[in-house]
C-alpha cells in the first residue's frame, strides 16, 4: 500500500499533486480517488459544508510539514 511522501504546490501555495512512496506523481483528484478506493494509506478524505472533498493526513492537521518536491 502506498503513502504520501511529498507534495507539489502552485505559486499560490495550494497543493496540486502528490508524490507517493512508489515515486508516482499523482494529481489531487487521483489521490482523492485512490484514497477512497483504499490504495493510499495514511490520509483521509474530508467533505466540507459545501460538499467539496479534500485530503488530510490521518495523524496531522495539514500537509505543511511534507516536503515540496519537484
């Protein structure tokens, strides 16, 4: 099972993609889908009051401590 090891951020600081433990770079949407299908561990999806899904690490409040990899 894969985990998230790094992130890619745009110039606004928003996460646009993730780096996995297998070295894959996947889009935010693909990471959401793979998390919901049980392919990525250590993260969970969360729905806000507007119905938008987002990813959160299971043990932390945010991805701020994850390295920004290119």
